[in-house]
C-alpha cells in the first residue's frame, strides 16, 4: 500500500532533483502517512492516514484496547 492516505487519497508525487549544474535525478515526495486505528461506522479499523487528516479532525481516532477489554 505504501505512502497513500485512505481518507483524502493523497499519494506520492515524483519529479527531479536539480543540482546547481542542472543535472537531474529522479526523486519522490511522499506524504507523512501513519497507520492508526480510527472509528469507521462505529467500529475500530486500522487505516493509513496522513498527518494532515489527523490534525484537521477528518478521522476520529479509536481508543486503544485496555487490559480489561482483552
């Protein structure tokens, strides 16, 4: 699955590093994607979510399981 946000569909972008002498080498810009437990339709589900979506409140994080529940 790699660097892909399942909420906003943000993925990797590609382009070139350009040196002072204008030589070009390929590179990738990837979003900061975290694997977190989020609430989806009342159930906890593990999803890959970018930090922008986490910060803006587009997803509701699920509480971690405690020892009593397990």
